[in-house]
């Protein structure tokens, strides 16, 4: 058995007015949580839909659990689970009824009782779907993606629109899925989610993969372990003159100046002295470690949510 759950080469999809996916290559190992990280419109969902068999690619090769869609479509469908960005159910169907119904579509399935316990919905087993909260609906959608006991699970932005508590609850379910030995591929535009859940991830933009690795590997590639942040009340002032005088790159983002550095102990006193001399109206100064967002900005030059 190959150690890879998924291997994709040259995946491409052209729509009339946009090249959605421009030759994506991916490899996902069995048993890992792999993330596709990128802004809206980066091509994450289209890539996932082609791998899931929902959208026909224009070109490219896919190996899914050692199988391919042209020759093994039915077997692939029986062995993967898919949670789309939104799931529509009858208002008055209950979680128990929905899981029992979907289980009947597959040759192998998990029981509704087991799945409801996994996603922490046992107390809502017989409640109408319309009465569930957003987080509970998402957990039910995840349970439905697991109803056929899949080896490979796809989650497309599973926590979008959820409150922090609901997001963390769903994270726990994803960790449990991994603990069961399953492979998980998820898309997200939340960097904290990617860092918390993903063993490895690929950063996408404009339909291409910019870089792939573990979160620590990607951050280490920047070679800027720290970032000094100056926060302002309102819009941050222009940085040109100050950046030239301090001799460092400065990124103005909203109400912040961000200054990457390998040596914050040396840079910080110089920054504070010059800021005081030039009467820069900053409110606070903060030193933090580099993050995945810094990686994204370095690769693309734009905010993750733009």
C-alpha cells in the first residue's frame, strides 16, 4: 500500500472568464491532516471539487487511495467522505434520521449512535434540523461526511461563520477523526485553524500552489523569526521616510506598522528612539513571532482575506 492517500499532478480548470486552477500538484500522506490555505478565490474549492469528482478537470492526473475516477469511480465514492461549504437538509429531519438515511446509500456505514457521539450531538439526536445552531449544523454535516466510514475525508472551510466556541468544538472532532487513522484534507482561510490542525499545508493563490510544508517549516523559510508591531489610533501613517531612516522594511497594514527582524533586541531600541525623535504617534509596541500570515504576505504581497 502506498503511503500517499492522494497524488495530484497538473490539475487545471478554466472557466470562461477565469483560470480557476492553473496546474496544481499535491501529495497527501495517509493519516495526516493536510490543509489548503488561501484567500477567497484562490482556487481551493475548485481544486477540492475536482479531486472529489464533483467537477471535471480540463487536464491533470489524480491518484486517490491508489484509484482513479475514470476506472474506479464507485469505489472511490465508497471510500471518501465530503463536507461541502453548505449542506441543505429538510427543516424537520432530525440528525438521527439524516444519518440513517445517508447510511443507506453505502455498502458500509457507521451507526447514527456512534456518529452522534463523535460529533457531540447525542442530546440533539431527535431535534428538528431547523432548531440546530450553526455550529451544531456544521457538526451534523461532518457526521454525514463520515457516515460511510471513509478513509479520506474532505472538509471545505468547515468552520466559516461559526463563533469561536463552535469552531474549537469542530476542531476537536477533526482531531478525533485523525486519531481514528483517517486522512483529512481541509480548506480554510483561517491561519489559526491551519496552525492548530494541519500536519502539512499548501498555500494557494491565483489557482496555483505557492509553497508546501509543515507550519514551522514554512515560517522558518522566512528567516524572520520576529516581527515588531507599532499600533496606531486609526490609520497607520505612511512609512517611507521612517523606513529609510531606520534601514528596515516596514509594512503598513490598517492601524499597524509591521517590521520583520532577526534581532528584535537590537532593533527595538533604535525604533523607539527614532519614533520618539520624529514624534511618531504610536499607541503600543509589540514584539511577536512570525506566523503563517507573514508567510502568506511574503509569498503574495496581499492580505489573506483580500
